[in-house]
C-alpha cells in the first residue's frame, strides 16, 4: 500500500497543519471549518494570491482569503468583469474583447464592436450576467507552457480576437519562455493571471454604470474602443450604499457645479484640457492664491518667475526630454532651434539657484512659484479640472544641506498640515522608500528617509510605508486627501532629490572651504490649482466657506422703496472688505431668495420697511435659520467669520441640494 505523502503548512496564526499532497485550498478551508469554506473566495500561498482550486504540492505558508478581507473585493470584481465580457459576447456576436482590469471602486472592460453600446444595452447585459450567474458555471484555470502559446495565438486569430493575439505576441516577444494562463467559464475563455472566484454563482450583486470611449492601449493612434464600467459587492446592502455614494458624488460633480455656479468652462473650439476661468471661479482661485502667497512669505519662501517657453536643451540637461517626452508638447522651431513649453518648474528654479555663487550661509534657499505648466495628457484621461493639459503648480523647491534636511521637511509637513486645517481636509499619508532600481549613496537614502519619517512623527501624523515606492532618485511623502464623502484625491508631495543638483552641477561653498552639492526638495502644498479647485468644489458641494464664496452676501429689497437703504448697506459692507451684491430685479421676493440659494450664496439679507426704520437686516443663512440683526452686528459677525476662515461647526461642508 502506498504511503500518503503529507505536506506541512503554516497558518496565519503561526500554527502548523499537515494535509495530503494534492489537496486543494478549497478542501483545506473546508477541513478547517464549514463557515470558513462558505466565506472563502481565494487564498494566499507564500504571499501570492491564488485560486481556491490550486493544489498544494509543497510546504508553504497559507492564508484563506474570505469575503471579509479587503483584497477579496478585487477578486470578486475581476471575476465580475469576466462575467460581463461573457455576457457581451453572448448578446453581441462579433464583439471583440480586449482587457478588463479592476479599479478602485469597480471594474471596466473594453470592447471593439461595430455599433455604439447604449445605456439600454447595459440593462440587457446585466440580465444576461444574472442568467450566467444563476447557471453557476465552474471557473477553470488552464496553464499554457511557452511551446503551446503559438497555437493559442493562432486560435485567437481564427476566432476573430486580434487584441488577445496581440497581447500574447507582445508577452512572448518580451520573454519567449513565458507561461500563459487562460480562464474558462462555459463557452467563454479569456487571458488572465487570476485569481478568480470558483464559479459564476458567487457573483450576485453588481451594477453596470456607464459606457465611455477609450483608445486601445491608451494611444490616440489606435482604434477607439467602448469601455463599460461597473461595480460589484458581496452583499446587496454594500451595493446599495455604493450607489447612494455615486448619487451624492453626481450632485457634487465639479463639472456640473462649475456650469451651474458659472466658475469655469472648457470650450471645444480651444481644445480639451485647457481651462477658461470665469470671474466667479477666478475670484475663488485668486483668494486661495493670495492666502498661499501670504503663508509662503511668512515661511521664508522667495517668489520667482520663470518663462513658459524655453529651449529644449534645458530639458535635455534635466533629463525630462529623455524620460518624460511623451508627456510634453511637441517642440517649436524658432530661428533654427527647438523650444518647448515647460512641463515642470524644477529646471527653471535650478537655473535661478545656479545664477550666482552660493555659500553654506545662504542655505536653505526656498524658491516659490505659482506657475502655469503644460503637459500632453492623453485626451481619454482628461477629466474636468481634475486632469488637464494646462495646469497651475503650487510649486516650490528648497536647496539645502543634508544636515538641514530634517528641519526643512518638517516645515513642509507642518505647512501641509496647516492647509488641511484651513480647508477642512483629512489625508492618508504614505512614506515611499528606496526602490529596487535607485541612484545615490546609501548614506543619502538613509538620511533622507529618516528626515521624512522624523518630520511625520514630529507632527504626530499617522502614515503607511510604501516599501520601494520612492522615485529612483529619492524618497518622498505622498498625501492623499479625502473629501466629505470619503473619496480619495491625489494631494501634495514632499520629495528629496539629489539628482537634479547633480545634473545641473549645483554647488555651494561649504564651511570647509570646499564645493558641495545641495539637496533639492520638491514640494507642493495644494498640488495643482486646477485639481485642488475640483476637490474643494466637490468637498464643499459648492457651498464654499464665507471667506471663499464669490458672493458672500446678497441684499434683497422687498420693493424698490428700500433700494437706497440696500445700496447704503452694501457700500458699508464693501468698505469692510466683503463681496456683496444687491438684487433689486423686478421679480418676486421668493424667486430672488431661491435664486440666491441655487447660487449657494452664504447670506441673504432681506430688507423691508421695518428694517429700514430700525436700521436692521433680516438675515437668512444658506444653511438655514433666520434672525433680524442691526447692520453693524451683521458686518461684525461676517467679518469675524471671514477673518477666521470658519468652516461649518461639524468641520464638514453642507450636503449638496
């Protein structure tokens, strides 16, 4: 009788377990407990996420992944993307499949189909997905050794799937020894690394959201495909909660509010990603920039201005032309030389630093510029103010010694922390460390990373380590802002860089009489003004704090007999520095109040005969509540609210209406 071979396993709690060779991870989960088996969706085998159907054939560390684990959602959504592609190819013969990755909140899949896929089609696709889910089709993984891949490429070509054939060809051209995995469910097959759920019946709660255009592989030189977005959850309650969040997000969409509040536009005739700021939007932006300039002056930053267009030689020196050219606008030939619009400010600031000799006594040098830069973002990635081609950087570069670095980093972190308090924002913070491919000495990396870590800990900021997530030339701190409904936005960065000082041969004369290289710190507090404006429009749902509101109060006379009093009050408020309008249009009082509410004006000051006689104003707040106050008290209260940059008492903006 053959002796059964046993395999030693280590579980997450450190306990040991032995199972027969060939046991699947699903069988292991069932052996541990029936409840674990019911909740299992995948497993980690020596740290790698794998299917439950994977057979154990060697000692390993094993962890069963259940529906309660954060990573389970990505497995569900990846499987839902395959289910959607299965449904599309069943309903629309001739539809060619491309790729279907998971996103932060769901998934998408790109298709090449002869006619537009409509929102009505999404209902049909959802119904077919439900049917396939109810069939509970087993999901099987097949591995193709390198010698079988040419046959698989031919198979995809014969089946009219050129995109899959192209992907496979590229993989094999990069590494001719590659193994390929294909997942099958019913009559549908797709290339995929996995893992996936064991069967389609696990996928119950999903919603297809919308259809958009997307170029194959993100290049406008390729064919435009149709991208279907969707999401899925393990419970109906979670799916409903997500849909509620989407409804709230739609109310807050900065593109929608930008139109309704007349803040900005992107005219088609001028090109995508290029923003036209209207007076109301420009006013908000200028108030923020004025606040920022005041803070910069207090913190010892020196303002500079650099050209928008320079010889491309500058970007050859900086390395941008060699490493970033695909994101730069094409060269312009002028008098036989190539010029470029700048995508970054750091090369220009390096030139200013280099313009004269520097001593260690001069350092740190803090150069600051709120400057327009231009980046060739692909049209498919552009999104209102959040992703643009013409952007305004809240940019600064600090040149300092390695010994000064901890204090400079701490100053940057404190500045960002202060800004978060002013705008009522929260953030998740990441310390990104040395990647596998890096330049610079271990001494620099250790000192710079310690400076970043010390600055965060000195300010009691919780942070996660992004191991190996730093740039090739230095570690960094990344801030991800969260808005009022919990969505994550790209925020500011503080980054150490010895690379550009080396490229530009920047030096300072040290106390030892020798020339030394400074360390360069790239830092932004708000990021780009465009993206920050998108964030706060949605964060506040257009209900800007009083200090930012384009119109802070509107005075509304009940009839024309009160006009003179209203204009007199408006003059006093303007003298106090407030932005005030008088709405004496020939419309009903209720209409004018409603109009002010639609425009999200913080205060409506109604004036009738009694208010004129008593020298008062009937104050109506945007957030609700009314009271009658003397004019002087109204001015005093509003002035204090503006001066303190007060946020709502809850530290959260009002909900969109």
